[in-house]
C-alpha cells in the first residue's frame, strides 16, 4: 500500500466537475504499486477560481496537477513556461510545480501515439483523418504533424476545423458530409468527438469504404468498446480503443511528480476498466 506521511508528495486533477475523472484511480494504482509516500486527489474548482486555486496549490507545496474540462486553456495562460506540444495544442493538461514556477505540458498527443503503438499501429504509416476539431483533436493533430503525417480534419462545425488547420500547418479540411468518401485515402481514422460515448449519440461512419489496411482509433472510453471499434473489429481492421490513451497520457505527469516512471500494463488496464464496466443490479 502507498505510504502517506507529513512528507508526502501531493498531486491531483483539477476540473469542474471532476467526480467523473478516473485519474485518481489510475494514479492511486501506481502509488500503491510503488509504495510511494504520496497522494493524488480530485480537485473540483470553478472556472472563475482556477488561477487562485492553482496558485494555492503551488503555495501548499503540491508537486503538480492534471487539468481537465473546462480548464485546459486557462491552464495554458497560468503557466510560466509550456512545452512544445502544449504550445502547438494551445492547451495544457499537466502542470508541474517547481521552485514556485509552473510548467505546462500537453501529454494527450503522446498518450495517443503510445496507445496506437501498443495496439500494433504505426502512427506514421500514412495520412490520418481526424473527426472533430476540439482540444483533443488539436493535441493529436500536433503530435501526428510532428511525425510528418499529413492530417485531414473534418468537423460538424466547419469553421472550427478550418481554424485548426490554419493554426497547424500541414493540415487540410474536408466537409463533414464528405467523411465517408475520404476513408479510403487515409491509413488512420481517429474519432476525437463525443459521438459514440454513452449518452452522446452515434457516430455514423461507413467503414465499407475504408481500405483493408486502415487503422481505426477512438478516444472515447465510455463504453470501453465503442460501436466504431466494434464495427472495425468485425471488418478485420486494426483498432486502438480510447482507454489506453488515458493511461499513457498519465505517465509523464506521474514521473515528474513522484519520481518514478510507471508502466502501462494489463493489470493497470483491468483495474481502471473495472470502474467503467456496468454495475450489476
């Protein structure tokens, strides 16, 4: 079991709301595995209180924090320095506090790439089609562009995709209604929207038009296997479900805060996934 003393290192996840976050369960698993003197806490913070709360955590001696909806852009603004991925994404999901200074990182893109690799998918195999143009799409597009991958963006609101393409050179856009016709031209298809998430409606995508070598990734992890992933598996396509991205994006933060580089393995996956499965009556 993890130790907790007066010298414990502290971190947490800041969001509003934050009760849904699986990050405390995830980081708690690693703290216990490595018997670390530390704790990782859920930190519900209203948007108007974000900057004050972060400065308070620095003053209280926290090692850092993750940042989730709706604070990722505000986190970017509060940092003294940001890493290249955060700069490209325009958002921060990981804060590291050291000597009174705040460093911002964006590990979503790193987590996405590692999840692909763990599922036997080469992220640099060819052009990628990203569905969506929100914060996750921006981080993923930036990570793919850093590998030299050509990225096509499509979004239900075309203006958002166009704005993202301007911000990230090397990206182009197509109309949302043209997404099916474009499948065969891409080696990787990524759903970064909430479509397919429990309670958020279905993602309509005609995978009969994808090439046999096309890989399918969905960053949604509730349910653990989305209809898109199920459809892709049925057709024999390589797939990367969303939970792995959540697990891999957490590694750099844990390393910075607690001084140990943790491993994403089956035991961790099963532990976090167990909290996502439907409860029996």
